[in-house]
């Protein structure tokens, strides 16, 4: 492969060394690919799992999957984007050619799962980063925690022409994972309609986007729960009717915004019902532990839907505690990985442009590229509300 050029990347060298800023080389874009100059990368909690040694691509590798940037070069057969386009990158990259992609199931693309997520390569089975000595450097999925990245053109989506000029390109990065995950949960998994009642468990990056998109869809009310007071305040800012301490009963330091003080000693289900005027038709579990899944099943309305987007309990089991109750109450339990990039990223960008939410409000901390490791440490410590953004 020819056309290598210098760049810089945050290379994951193992659990103990962690992330190290290294000078590396990136290849020229190949058939159907683009070269992206990255503006920013969101520090998603799923990458914290990789930092702890739970990734599928062995170190050394480059991860980071929530990107925005500018196209600087295109490979052969790319006609949907061109140099100079400002784009958002989807964390889920459909190949566009497999049986799943042909059927419109972008989120089940086998080449993406095998080549990019599992093996750290591109669709042709080769790598796009290398060390200065020529040794291969793999990318975990998108692999965008670098100044430049080569990606399949199916990964990038231009900002609309009427994108607000006051919104920085860097801030749009959060739409590629948090935004797309939330959009899929709201519009694909839940098929949320106006007039429904909603509970969102967890007011992190995805949860806040779910709240905003639910409001944009016309729900009658949304309650958010989180153990962190700062996250509850953010939930109100993103359009929640009320934000409650997720502990049941509330912790001693609870702060239940927009709920009468006499309600604070009641159980969580009663408090949610009091705010919404009934049980929630849809519960979004954006945390994904056995405890939050149990909580969701206990609170959802008869005939309601529980949509799980979180993977916080990746090593644990989710349990239906009473199958008879589950069946009789006609609860639908739905897993939701993301939206369908080719259809839903343009729709998400249009919804955001039309006022669903300002991406900048999702960003509570900003770090220069040289401090990428610090950004993830803050995420791992639970000190970030919404998203931390690593900027170039």
C-alpha cells in the first residue's frame, strides 16, 4: 500500500501503559474510502471498557469512535462526499454490500463486526495505520483517536447546508455515537409516538439525547432518573419534566427536582407515576445493569416497552424476575444497539438542525488531544455529565 503520510494518534498500548501519544503514519484512502482530518472525538464510556482490557482488538491499537471532521481526500469510486465537506462519523460503519446491508439492517453488518470491530482492520482486510518503523497498527472499530483517519465513505455524513453557523464542527462529534444510539432507541426500537409517557433511566450522554429526542417526538412527559445531581440538572435542561434520584428509596443526599417535597419518601415507581399521571409507556434503560433492568420492568406500564441501550453490566446477566408477571403484563423487552446509519444519521442531523437539541450542551468538559488519557480517566471516575470532548 502506498501513499503513507505522517499523523499523530493516541495509541492504546495495554492496561498498564494506557494511552500514549505517538507519531504514526496513515495510508491514502483506498477504493470507497475517505481521509478525514478529525476535529474532535467524544470520550465514550464504552472505550473505558477497552482501557480496562475488555476490548476485542489486542493492543497496540487506536480506538475512539465518536468523530467529526473535514474530508481532505477521497479514494476511487467515492461520489457522495468530496474534499472540504464537514462531516459526522457514525460509530457503526455499514459495508453497504453484505446481505444485512442489502436488507437495510446496517446495524447487523457482518463485515463491520468481523473486520473492523473484531480484527481492527478495514473491509479489505488490511490496516490503515502503521508505526514509523512500518509495523502495522490496528484500529478498534472506527479507530479515530488520531489527527487523521481513513474510513469507508459509508461512515461519514455531511452536515446540512443550513447547519447553524454558530455550532462548531467539533461539537457535532457527539452525534455519531450518543446521538445515533438515542435516535435508534427512540425511533427504531421504541417507535415512540406523540402522547406517550416516558421514563429514562440514566442521564448520561445517550440518556440526555433520548430525553431531547422524546420531547421532539411530542411525548406528554418524560421523567429521568440518575444518582448524580449534576446529571439530573442536565436532564431538566434537555427537556425532562422531572429528574429523580434513581435510588429506591432515595439516598440521603437525594435531590428530586420539580417534585413536591412530600413525594420524596415514596417509592420510585409511585414518584414516576405521580409526575407522569400514570405508568410510563416506554422505559429506556441507558445504563444496562441487572438492577436497572429489574427497575425498568417494575415501573413500565402494562403493555409497555422496555428499551435497553446500555451495556454497563457487560459481564452480568439480565433477569426477568417473574415470568408469569412479565407475560400477564404484556411487557415488550427490546434491545437497541443504534440507529441505521444510512437512513437515520441524515434524519438525526435534520432533527438536531431543526431544534431537537444543541450538541454543545451535551459537552460538559473539553480536553486537548494531548490530554486524551485524562479525559477517559474523568469519564471512568463518573465525573463527566453528558460527554467529554477531545479536541484537536
